[in-house]
C-alpha cells in the first residue's frame, strides 16, 4: 500500500519514510485549512479534502502541528505558522520572557484517511521557552528548549529522535502494522 503524504515539505516526507515500511508518496496539494483550535480537526478535514480532490484509491496522511505556550494559554497553538510569519519568533519570546512559567510543548497530529476511516495520532515534546539560542533548525527552534538544549542547538539526529512529528508517526506506524 502507498501512503500519500499531503505536504509541500519534503523534510516531512523524509521523516515519514523513517517510520513507515509502506511506500510514501509526496502529494503537493494546498488543502483548505479550517480555522480551529483543534489540530486533529484541522488535519482530518485536510485529509478528507485531499483524498477527494487528488484522486486515487490510496490513503492520504495530513499533519498539523503547533507550539503551545502555557503562559499564553496555549497560544499560538494551531496558529503557530501564521504567528511566526506575521509576528515573528522573537516577539513570541518577548511575550513570555518576564513570565515565571515558561513551560511549552510542540504537538503534532497525523491524520490518516482512506475514503471511509479517519484516524488521528498525536505526538508531543515538552520543553520551555527561552531566549533565542542556536543556529540550526527553523521556526520556533531557537526559543524552544528541551532537556537543556534549544532545538536550534541540537544536531539533526537528536532533534529527529525527539520530534513531536516522529512520535505521532511512530504511533501511526504501529497502528498501520496492526490494521
């Protein structure tokens, strides 16, 4: 069976191939992202639309992810990409820098849809928000610290080993093996 991963991000597809024995095909389709506070709802809605619009009988996978900051009531959450593009990572740090509670987590939901069944798989990485450090990674990586290192300071191998997406994909791979 081929899994059609709906994304324009080749890095996500490479990561998916590390977890899935099945063939993973990248599908570049720009689905309509519903406005919701629920990553699962966003991913499932995108998967259903992508399945209907891209043709084929093989199931599709869509993921959605975000950074959830406790001191900001879970914001930016599912709006992380928009906030990064419009406000910037540095300003998110500025919102939190005076807060005592800087706990946060990255969360990813992988949604699978085969035309009949929708399943979701969740992965999260705990951490905290810190002043920007490191040169690697992208997005919020310079301000998200996990076990003493920001994601931007980690090697690619270490970052992938603790990835929220990787944790969700591992659950999906286990489910796929059993079903």
